[in-house]
């Protein structure tokens, strides 16, 4: 189990952990003697905190800078304990440690009391979803083990934590220096009859194994080997959750490309049949497809990650300059890195006193905020309530990590704050896809008429009309190249504030995903009229010609149509009128 220990600077976090390690026999032989010798050479008194301070400059400064991780064993289980720094300047390191934690100790100095970082850390534990928390009131020896001091701090901090949704399992009076109430009861505080810190730890429940969740593997790279006739292309990364087996079909998001797993590879190991959460692994595919770093591999048939360009997030900001709209930042989630902008600040919370400011124009240093972010290109992710590991991100400003947070929601592109009816400055691409004869062009024509009546700038891109201008064939490669050209054209029009209605069969998911990746506001409309109905209509006589063998490679008959997996709208024209279809698309655009 991963445990984070956090608190204000000098409140005794590292001392508590060092004492736990020593009193439970979890230290390597001779470790204490080594630290005592070091202290003697440097003329400093021995401190249990030095057991954790692995960095040389930590010993010289007397503060914990990085999130140190140590193994700690009780009779019940093994822990990884993360000692998080208390200085506000190093808050980002604390969060990087807490993001991997299943439970937390919050440490408060009994003499100094509750400080700003005590509240910030408590708030961030709640934001990161760490629900198993115990509070250690440390240095009770410095207040003469007074019960009234403990009770006063308990009352004040419990009230604050309740307000941020954190309900501690226990408040424990301890002394890290003397080991009181850490592994057993203390004679110095007979008035306390609750559990020791070790008993509380052992009472926490480990998180369900990540293998029980849907498979997620952010692609780190693709390695190609040529020596000795080796033609493998190995898709490599670390499995964040779930399990993958040979023979599984994987889908890469947000591109939508898919293939079957031929083999699972491991360095200096024989053939593998599966890969599971926590493993660095690689796999080869039956079909050689282009996969880029930053894509997220998921198993077909399991819950797919979201692909989005507008996110509702909770974030903390630690940058020297404020987080402001109109400026480009880099958002990193998993192995993906995309350009992001702050679209709006819904509210800012002062984590030290929970004061809320609505619709603040920017996020200042040390603020915690609920915001809307807009990304230049789609990114694959999960919501924090679904899969926490693939919902956490950091923001980079001028080459420095300046903030981070969690994704709480994926927002519909149609509902950007402040967009009024008749306002089309942002542009959009409405991509209608479906079989020949499904009704795409008819719907697109009606939507265009309705939009123009509302004063919008509209451009129609229709498959038949475009092929007259840009003649091309009907092989898979020809179709994909044609759709790429149309996607680029649509994205340029959108960039200039035009609402583009693109009506193409566009049978392949990869082609449509490429179109989405070029645009800022993409609405995929699956005109899902079934094949038998399209063939019954056969307005152009194409199905009849294909059945007679006069046309080959006809989508739906002898060439596949890959239906969208997560279209913004699905319309079946058998039971939906043209007027109703137009109304639904206008609603999606936010201009109905």
C-alpha cells in the first residue's frame, strides 16, 4: 500500500517515518549506526529524519526537497511510504508523491498548531481523491503531553477537513522523537485510548488492483528492429491499468486506429502471453499501422477513454506568473503533450481558508481553481471518477512545471461559455458520415439553410461535388487521401470562423480521427441509416450497379464501413425527419 505523509515544514514528518522504520525493525542492518556516524562527523545531533534524507543538500539544508519513498513493513503488509515536503515552494513535489498514494498521514506540530500548508495539504488530499486519512498531532512532548492542546487542534482541524470532504479515520497524539503512540500505546499519554499510528495504517484498505480496471497504456514510442532480418515494430509503454493478452484487439485513442496483438515483448525474457498494470512492456501487431507517441492503447470491448479538446478540471497553480487566458501552455497527460489555453475560470478556492472567488480573470500562484481548458488537438483521457491515473495532468509554462490537476469532465464543444445565438467567430466542423443514400447531403443542406437564416457563415463540402473538383479513385488509400484533403480544407475554413458542413461517406475511423485532430471544434454526426434502407432507396442506382459487378469496392457491400464509436450525434433517417435532424445539429452547435 502507498502512504503519503504530509504536513507543514518542520512539523516532524520525516522524524515520524524514521522512528516507525526503526521501531518496527524495517531498517537495513547498520543503517542507524551509519547515520549516527555521519552526524558525529558533521557535529550535528542525531535525528531520525536523516534516515530518509537521501539527498546531500537535504542534509545540509535540513528540509525535505524531493518526495522520498521508503519500504516499510508491518506484521500485516508492506507499505511504500512517501515523505512529502512541507515548504510551499516544494508543493508540486508533494502532489507528485500524493498522486500515487492510497492513504495519508497529515502531521501537525502540537506547539506550532495548524498552519497554511496544513490546510493546503488537507485540501489537496481531498482533490486527489485520497479518502483514507489519519491526522498525527506530533511533538506532544513539547506541550507536556497536554490533552487539552490535542483536543483543541482536533476540533479545529476536523472542522476544516469536513468542509473539504475529508473524514479522518483517527486523530492520534504522537511524539516522533520518542516514539509515543507510533507502534503502541504511550505511558506519557494515558488519557489517549485510541489506536496507534501503526494500527491505523494496518486498518486501511488497499486499493483494488489496477488490473481490474480497463486496459490503458500510453504509448511511449514505437521501436523498429532490422538486425538479422528482424522486422518487428514494438509499441512500447507502461501499462497504467488493466491487462492485455496476445490476440486482443487494441484501439489507439484518439486516432481510432486498431489492430490485433500478435505478441507481447519483454527485455531479456522469453515469450510473454500477457501484460498487466505496472509493467513496462511492448507488443507487436498483426497489421502494421502508424502509431504516434501520446496515443493511448485500450482494449476493444472495454470502456474507451474520452477524446476531447475542452476539459472541466480542478487544478493547482504554482507558477511564478499567473495562469491567464490567451496564452499557450503545454499540457502533459501520460505520454501526450498538447498545447492548451485557459478558456475560463469558474471559481478559485483559497485552500488555506476556503474562501471562494467566482469567475476570477486569472489563477494566481498557490490558487486552487475549477477551470475550463481548451486544447489545440484532441487528447485521450479518463475522468478522475473513472480512472484516476489517466485523469491527472501537469501544465508547463516556459519549460517549467507550473501547475497540475485532475480532469473532472469532458465538455461539449457546443456550450462554450458566453457564446450567443448568431455568434460564429469560433467556427466549427460538422462531419456527417454514413453509407451512400443514408441522407447525409440532404441533412447538410437543411442545416446550412437554417444556419444562414440565423446569420452564420457556412460552407458545404459534399463528397460528390468535391470529387468533381478533386478527382480520385476508390481504393482504401485513395479514400483516405481524399478525406485528408477535405479535412485540411475544412480546418482552414473553420480557422476563419466558418461553420463547415462536411458530408462524406468517410468509411474509415482513422480518416475521421485525422479530421478531428486538425480542428478546434469537431462534431461527428453518424447518419446511421441501415444498409438495407440505403439500398432500398438507391437514388443514384449505385447499389444496383455494385450488385451487378459494375462497381467494385463499394462501401457497405464489398468494402467495409467502420461506424463511429463515440459520435457526438447519431441520426437514423428512417425515424427522424430532416427538420428534426437539423434541429438536433443546431442544438449541438448551440445556435438552435
